[in-house]
C-alpha cells in the first residue's frame, strides 16, 4: 500500500495511509542507494505479521536539507510591519527559495490590526505573489489562510515574535490552546531531537514541525545569473543583451530603467543585488 511518511526516528518511520498508521523499518537497500526517507515522502510499504517495511520512496518533487523534509507544496512566510518589523531581504530570500524549489510561496502579513500592511501587501500582490493579511485577535485572514493551504504539505517560516505560534493556534483543530501549548504540541522546546514531524491540520493538510521554523536552506545557485529568474517581475523587461545580469548595464538594461521609472520596486532590486553579493 501507499502512504505518507510523517515521522522518522532511529530508523523507524511512521507512515499514514488509508488504513491508519504503521511504523515501518526501511529496507537495507535504501542505505546502499544513498536514500534517506524523509517526512513528506510518499512511500510504498508492506506489512507482514504486523510489521511494516518501507519498500520504495516515490519520486520527489522537491527536497530540503535544512530542515530535512520532502514534497512541500507551500511555504508560509509570516512577516510583520509592526514590531518586530520583518526584513524584506529575508522575505525576498525565502520567496526566491520557494520558487526555486517549486513550492507555492504564501506571504502572511500578520499583526494587521496594529501595523499598516497595505503597502507591502500591494507590492507583493502586484508582483504576483499570494498575500494574506492576518490579525489573530479579530481572526482577520485566518479563514483565507486555511483555504490557501488546504490539502497541502506546508511549513512556516518567520522570525521570533511575528506571531507564528498564534496563527498555528488558530489553524489547529484543537482551538483555544494557549500559545505555549501550541509550542509543546508542535515540538518546539525539544529541538535537541533535531527531527521533523508532520502534524495534521485536517482536510488532508499537513504542517511540518521543524527545529526552528526560520531556518531554511539557502538559495542554491549554480550560477549567479540564475538569481534573476527568481524575481518574476524582471521577466517583462527586455535588455539589449540576453545574458544581462541587470547590474551596472546602464541605459541598455530594461530592468534598471524599470527601477528608475517605478515599474520595479527599488527595494526588490536592491535586495536582488544583495543576494547576488
């Protein structure tokens, strides 16, 4: 049968399937082939005399080394324009990482009740990203966020204090849990185990509990020129040279001209240059 790996500790893997959940041991050939089963993997398993065995890992659409998780469908970046104010360089880095990995990026601008998120929301929506403005005390945007992640395997990223735990509290089926209990429920406070586990949010939706939601892979660029493809707004502006990297080319660069005339946000362009550096 086929199922979803939700946890792996000490060579034993929890696989959720139509019949429930089975603890499985990986076949020896996985190690020989250099394959490490990960939470998020779709797998074929067999069960004999009550003992489960991982038979095959199905093809992955993406894989992260940090945190170790596979097949993410969405990455929710929780940011804030109220203290602590989120750095747009971090936002643009995570957006680029999501696009590079084939993951749907969702920008969640939290604390909209105490900080003006309209300008930032307008900027990223105009570029084409999904943006949801939330405010936990009034439940603003929570239903929209739940709808956006329904049926997906997802992870959250965001710096301390932006409200990740409070939002997760609203998404978990067990409503009205104190934020501290949400942290315990999702494993923060036991990071010495350094493992990732998927938790169900219902509706075939799974969230990856990671040892530090803000820690994600860095952009893995084979060449710096690859970075420009992760800024989708650049694509509509043509340059004199097809291999233009949009730095220092002057009047012949359509991207630089677009920055000067307001077609591309200057903050995005400055972050592009910083990420190249």
